[in-house]
C-alpha cells in the first residue's frame, strides 16, 4: 500500500473517462473496492486522503487562492471539488 499508488489512482480517475465511468457505475462499495484492486491500485483511505491533500489538519491556503475565491473566481483546489472526478474519488474512498 502506498501514497504513490493513491496518487496514480487519482491521476487515472482525472484523466481516463472510461475508468471513471466504470468506477461510478460499480454496484456498491465492495464492487468499487474490487475494481480499484483489479486495476492494480493498492492504498488505504489515509493514503488516498494524503495523496488528495485532505489530511484533516490545517492546510495552508495561498493568498492568490484566497483572492480568487473572495472575488468569485475558482482556484484550482476549489474547482476540482465539483468535478465528476471528485465524485468518483469520493466513492472510491468510501469503498477503501
């Protein structure tokens, strides 16, 4: 199990629409977990959170990101949460 595997999984979810679709269509958490394992990824929930930058602790937000959010813009870390990839990642995290 590794953070590197979790990072590779996140990249695959973001870049491969077919992979993401299959992950989203899995019947339940056990099916998602099996799909992720069959695809060759091996990581824990904690490693996935670390790879995604969601450690649960305080996070440093850059001044430019604060300005973009305050001004109605969308910083990269904000816009990623609304994407289809975020839903697939969340589903996988629930299954792991």
